């Protein structure tokens, strides 16, 4: 029985060997080119296979390099979309600054004026130099007649006021009408008078000249002349800017002092040429009259006027 089992095993291995030999022969009978092609394909796909180590000229294909994947940037948060602005209803335009309004209302900067006051009746022309500085020039005049009694004699006097002022007006605040004025005045003020006689104790017309009585027959006609130096400084204050921005019509006032200085007095009489006593008395009378009129060396100036700017 055991011999039969061992014999069966031998027959099985013999059949397997025959079948294996037939399979190998079938493989070897295939074309060599196909085998090589299959091996090359195998080695290309699987370079680490043991069969590929023995194939000459076959180089393992390196794996394709991989590019590093850059880190993803964080997505910034989306900003909320602001709502569309509501339409603004039309409104009144903003008021312009005062200085801009003044510039828009600018006129020529030249004004004329008429004035009346202690210097007489006159006119002036004013021009703007700076917003707070003006210059003006004018003329004033007045003539009148009146009696003046000086010392012991009454004079029938003709007075002629003639002045040509040249002023500069400074405004500490250009938006205010208050100003400080200074300048120079051509002074043509003068007076001439004829002495009037008075009756003495005997009822004879006479003059009391220099403290001495003289009959009119000794003196003749007694005449006096008074004038002042040609130029007089002036200082004062006032109100009103004739060339203010945007102004057309305006009003002004001046209050100040003209420094006429001491007057020049002349006193003449026909009889003095032949009467030394009368001539000496006339000189004393002239000095007394000059002292009396010295109070006019400071002449007050008060005048008002209406202005118009072109």
C-alpha cells in the first residue's frame, strides 16, 4: 500500500515537470523583440523590480520633481459696502467773510467832500493809501466883516480866511470810522482894519494910541494889518472814512488845532511920519495889539462834511 502511494507521488511530479517544460518552451518560442519590449515597459514602470537589475542599458526613470505648493494666502475679510449717501437738499450758500464782502464791494478809493466849519467853507479830495491810511487835500475859505475892539481902539475889520490843508488820516481799526489826523496847512488867514475914533472930553474925535490921546487931525486914518506864518502844523481826531470799502455817501467830522504861531501886526498912520511922539506911540500900540492877538496862535478847527466815493 505504501509502495503504491509513493509511486503515485512520483507520477504526479513527473506530469508537473512535463507541463512546466512545455510552458517554458512556449515562452521561448515567442519573438525576442516582444520579450524585450515587455521587460523595458516593466522596468520603466517598476524600476525597482529584481528583473530590471539584470537588463543592460536600462536606467531607472527618476520620479518627476514635485513643485512645492505655496502656502495659501489668508483671504482678507470683506469690507462692508457703505450705503449710498442720501441726496443733500439744496441749502443757502455759506456767508462770505466780511473782508471778502468788502473786496467785492470795492469802489474807486477816491472821494470828494464838501465841508463847513471854523476854517470856512470848502471842499476836499480823499484817496486811500492803505485800508487804514488815507491822504486828503482841500481848500477852505471865508470872508466877513466885523468890529474888533483891541486895547483901547475899535477896528472895523475885514477878515479873510484862506487855508489849503494836506492831511493824513490814520484809522487804528480799519472797520471803525474813528481816526487820528495830522498834516500841514498853508495858512493864508489875514485881517485888515481901520481904527474908529472916539470923542474925548472936549467932544473932539480922537484916538487913544499907546496910552496917549491924539486928535484925529494929528493921526489921520489909523490902519492895522494882521497875518500869520505861511505854514501851520495840524493835529486832531475825527470820524468818518470817505473811502471805506463799499461806501458811496458818507459823513465826516474833524476836531483839531492849527498851530498858526504868533501873528504879524502892522499899524500905520499918516501923521506918524512928521510926529515922533505919535510914531513911538504907534509902536507901543502895535506891540500891545500883537500881544492881544497872540491868543490866535492856536486856531481851533471844527468842521463837518458830506462825502461821495466814486
